[in-house]
C-alpha cells in the first residue's frame, strides 16, 4: 500500500506518506523508496515510523541520499524499538529532498510512514 496525503491550512500544510516496503536485506539499512521534499524557507516538524508487519524494525534514518547511507549523508537516526523518529528540519534557502532508510532484523514486507507539519 502506497499513499500520500497533503492538507493545506493557510501557510501550513499537513503531510502524510505511507509505503509498503519489501525488505530484502536483514540487519542493514536499506533505502525504503520513500522520500519527501521540504520547500525552501519552510519549517518541517515530522515523525517517521518503521512498522512491524512481518519482521521487527531496529532502526530508521533520514538521509540526504537515496544511494548512500553513511555518516556524511545521515541527517538523523534512531535505533530503538518501537522504531519512531521525530525531528525538526529548520528553514533553509533551497528545496531539499530527504530519503527514508530502515533496518530490520529479518527480511519481510513492512510499512514505512511519515507525517508532519510544514510551516512557511
């Protein structure tokens, strides 16, 4: 299941994205295929969650790359269960796209969710 929802409230908007992910590698961070772009001069307060459907999640990261997950690309990371990450991305002078990576104990189909509030 993949879904995206945006609701506008004046200069603010609520965003919700969800994606079913088939995890093929255990105990390593993998790019989930889920990303989001924060428009320039926008504050974004969000929560990202790696759900436990068929395997247990052990980590979630927001990175600046969909190709590499390393110390230079990770924006914020959480390795605890339940695997939930809440963070504030401050205003910057350009649009920036962020990518969601997850780590699971075993292979399986799982769901990744992100939701938050963008404020101009």
